[in-house]
C-alpha cells in the first residue's frame, strides 16, 4: 500500500491582504441551514504539457499541490485524494475548516513509495471542498483533478520480454527464453528494451535510459511505443555486438526473420512466445529461425494489443477504446489512450 504522510499545515498565500490562517482567532461559523451554496475549488497546475495540466514529480521526492478555494461562508474543509490508474491509493487527512477566500493555497505531499505495479501510476490528484453547512463542491471529492507525472522505479512495471497477457507461467517462461538471444556465438540482452516497452504500455512515468531523460508515457499511442521499442532493440544490437561481429552479421540481430517466418520455423525453446500468436494468426510451425529486433517488433504489433492499457483512470488493463472520461469536465482530459 502506498503510504502518504499527512499534509503539512495549511499555508494561505495572500501577502497583499496580509491574511494568515487564524491570524484574528476567528473560528468557523456553525452550519447555517439557509446556506445552500456549495464551495468552489480548483487545483492549480505546476506546469503545462500542451493543454494538459501536469505536475512533475521526481522519483522519491515530495511535491506541492496548489489550489484555489472559496465559499460564501468564508470557510471550507478540503479533501485531496491521490489515485493510481483509477485506484485510490490514499486520502491524506482533510484540513480543518479554514478560510476560503479564493486565495492560492499550498499543500505539501510527502514522497510516494509504490510497492507494486498497481500503485505505480498513471497518477492523478483530485480535490473537493465542504463548507460548515455540509454543502459539497460539485462532483465531490473529484471536483477538480490534475495529472501527476510521478516518476517510479522501472522494475515495478516491467518484467522483461515476457507477455503476462498469456498468464504468469507462460510470461515467466517467455522472459527466461526471450530476454537474451545469441548471434554467431555472441549473446545479446533485450531486457532493458523490453522493460521500457512495458512501461510504455502501462502509461507510467520512468527514466528512459535510451533518451537520457524521464518520460511520461501516458500520452504515447501504442504505435509510438512499439516504434521506439524497435529502435531500442536495434540500439542494443549495435552496442552489444560492436567490434564483435561484422555489420552484415549484426543485421541478423537488428532485423531477423519476419514474424510469419519465425513462427513458421519455431522450435521448442521459443514455443511459449510464438504459439499463442500462431493460434490467433493461423500460422503453422515449420523450421527454426533465430528472432531479431524486427521479429520482436512484429510480435508486439500483432499479439500485444491486449497488454496495452487504453484507459488511465480505470483500474486494470483496458485494451479496448473507451469514451472520454467523465473526469474530463473536471480538468482530467487525456485519460483515453490510443491502442492502435
């Protein structure tokens, strides 16, 4: 379970007005039955990604959330909830009734420490507010939401070159057999490229060693993730076979046979990788040919559609297209992902 420490005390940023929380010792008024006006609250982005509101968070670091809140009573209680892939991971303690005068408020959230893939994103935060009379902001507690590009360890969301969509046993066997291949006596590991591909399909934020920067994959279509997968695989071929094999021999690693030829020529050591795809593609097994980067690329294009998460706010893997999220009206557009 992700553990988020309690928010630091509320700080109102209003230097021009000289207002500070509790400065005059005025306590919130008791609820007024005649008060039917709900509070208004809105999260404020730290940065913008195109038209998307995104807060960027380095791995293992805490972060600030900023918001505006107002209510005709002058007070409200705010609740902030953190979600991972549509699953609520924690609701830090709500602030006590505090002034709600449409000024910018800052809350600090301690570092998030996910322990498994379900807690690793994509992350977003939502906020809601309730006044002393019990009126709640519209769509409470998801009155206003914002994406969190929160970097997580790659090993939480990656399992090498196995395909978990075919079950845990087949996935483990595939990982063992397909993480490495041998070309003219020289072994090449594809694990790093496969791990990055897993992160892309999950839509999470991780360090990409090939690009040399942190990447938020939430907006990456499956086709783009697969194209970069091919490039990463071929990079591994070039790096690991440099000065060991000729350019011609390295091409066996960079390309290999087409998927049809590979599946047609599969032998028992790679059966767990190819047979599930063969069953869905009408292919027959013949003689063995060693797979290369392009073989892997064609395999994910033809067989991995069910492994790509098409909806960033629905728990689990949703590989079919969904209509726009209901939260798109509350600042959280961009949850549907292109699985083509």
